[in-house]
């Protein structure tokens, strides 16, 4: 449900809710505001100047708004870095799932969602391969990822990983930043939305001195989506729904980051 006051949309949409409608009607009545609910478009129109309510805006306005919404990230360049790849599988789950597959799947879903919102997406890799070469050292491989990000002059760098621990009871979601203000803000936004949507324990947005965070020129975060070493979270990371929820949450966090 969208709410429009004096011809302007409120930035957030709410789930259609009868109680909210009644409350809005009561408030409008008390303040002598005009109010009208367009059920078909799930739109509440409030007019603070005229309690008799002018006609509904044309569908044209609504189309423009939808176009606007699809272009919220226009002009933004986002570099996505699916962790590991090729000769480096990353961590392995108890049933044999592989981190590099999960990170790539989530990143590809995220790419699609960000592009739908108008962003230009640069991938450090978009297939099961190394970014440098199979012979490269770990440092050379990470350096190649940083180089892709810096050369693309991206606004954001987002590295996606799965956490792992020797004990299979370790669980939860963590987002790392390198301490600069914008990265802390992005990490906090994504961490909150991600843990909530996945239903995982939030281990918080934390500082870390990872190579890819240290040497990238832009706002940078590294997300440990969940623990592949935990049997429950391994399933989440390898399932279609779990991956899509992760991508959706990261996308929502990015939209929120650029909103203010
Ligand atoms: Zn990793």
C-alpha cells in the first residue's frame, strides 16, 4: 500500500492493513484532511489543504512513479565479488556443498536485482573461475579482485562469502567493513536486513582488515552470509529460496543506503 500526501508519495510502502487504514482515516478526519483509498492501486491519498479531495491522479503519474522506482540506482556502479572460484573452492559444507558455488549464485541473483533498479554491475567473476589465474597466489588473486573494483570506479564493492568453523554449531550472519563512515553505514543496513530475512543470528556489522576491504578505493563490505559448516545454514546457502532471500536483502540494503 502506498501513501500519497498532497501529491507526494511517502518513501516507504506498507503492507495493506485495515487497522492502518482506519487509523489514517481517523487522523485525517480529526485534522480535517481529505482522504481517499484507491483499492485497485492500493493507494491512500491524503490532502492536507482540501478535505473534499481533488480527483485521483491519472495512471500516467503512477507509471512515472514506477519508472522512477526502477531507476533508483541509475548512475551507480556496483562491483560484486563472489568469493573464491575455480581452483579455490572456499569452505565445504558437511554434505559436500561448496562455498564458491553459493557465493556465485547469490551474486548473480543480486546482479539481476540491482540491474532492474538501474545500477551498472561489474563482476569480479561471473563463472566458476579465478579472477587472476589458477597459478596465482592468494594475495595475487585478491589483488586482481581489488583491481577490477578500482578500475571500474565503482561506488560500492560487495564481497560475498560463506562463514565456516570447526564446530558445526557456529551459526549466523556477519558483515565486515574497514571502519570508514560510509562502509559502516552500508554494513549496518545490509546486516540488519539480511539476518532478519534469513532468520539467522546476527553476529553484527564488524570491523575487519581484509585485503579486499583495505585496498579498494570505494565503500566496501564483505558479507559472510551464513555458516556453510552448520548443517541448517548449509541448506539455506545452497537452496534456491535461501540464495534469493540473501540477494534480495543485500539489494534492499543497497537501495536503503542510497535513499538518504
Ligand atoms: Zn570465503
